[in-house]
């Protein structure tokens, strides 16, 4: 059994064939799915999907790119829903900052404020975090060490920054997806063995970051098997053992 801990099933690219996507994944051994909260505009669809399928769960959160749309009251409408298992994806993303220095500082300030508020929201409701980190490891590390609670969370699409490995002691896990199969993933491949087995999770980030050999296609939860295969190779373990370990890790973190 595999749990896809991060798949955007509420994305419009699944509107026409979600049943088939989920059934295909379940035939491949992917038995549970978590939809991260990234865009407030699609949160209600994520909730609806989780109510329609017993094996789908969701999280409430706002991606740093949508920080200006953050509304804590709106998230709190759904955070106590029985299928809500986390807060996020939230975090910091400095990849697309504006060029003007003043605008850069203003954008960073907003992202940090929204991230801190979601960390505190997770702490208040005793939910784990789903954390997005892109070109912002130092600031994210500082904020997580300062504010996070004992529920910890997952570093979604772990970026192979070794400084973030210290977050394992704060009950953080490391989401491994299709990037591990990329030909240019040397940094992640080198860091991967340093991640404790009991802190590994499998994810797709579907419909994004499709693993090899399907790059260029829409990503789907069924492709977690390709991620598990690569993880097994790097861990020198049977693929079934990696599936078992990561499933137990996901169940422990998210309570599913």
C-alpha cells in the first residue's frame, strides 16, 4: 500500500476523469490520497472530493504565491472537518520575487506573516503542517524552529537542503516525489540517504513534477510507484518495504 501525501486532485485537469485517475492509482496499490490546500478558490472542491471518496483527505492552507488572498476565518470553516488532516501547503517561495528592492521586502514580509499565522493555526488545532520551501530554506528554518508545535509536519517536495534535516527532531518528515527520478536530481540523490527511513513520505504533487519516464505528461497518483521504485533502489531495500515504511510514516503523521 502507498499513500500519496500530496496530490492536487482539486485541479481542473482532473475534472473530466477523476474517477478513472483514482481507480487506476488504487489498482497500482495507492490506497489513500491527501489534497493539500493551496488555492482558497479550490478548497471547497477539495472538501467535496474528500466527502465523495472515503480514501481521500484534504488540508487547509494558502500557498505563498497566494499570500495576498489569505483569510484565516475561511480556513477555520473547514479545519475541524473530519477529513481535514493538516494545514498547508504553506511556506515561503522566493523564486518569483519582483525585481524592485522595496517590492521584494514587502513580498517577503507578507509571505512570512501568512506563513507564521498558518504555523500558529496548525499549532492551535493540533494539525501537522505541509510546508512549501523554495529558495527560502534559511527563513523557513528559522520560522519553523521558532513557532512550530509538536505535531511537526512534512517538507513537501524536499529541496535537498541539508540544513533542513535538523527539522527531523521537531517531528518533520520529508516528502519525496518525482524529482528523485529526474536525471538532474544529483543533489537530492546525494542527500536522500541522510534522511531517516522513519521520516520519509511519498508524494506526487500531481498534476505537476511528473516522474521519469512520463515527464511532459500530466502527473497522477499512480506514478507514486515510480517514486517508490527509485527510493527502494537508493535505500537498498525491496520496493514493498519502502511502501510499507512510508505508509506507516504517513499514517503516524496524519492520523489516517
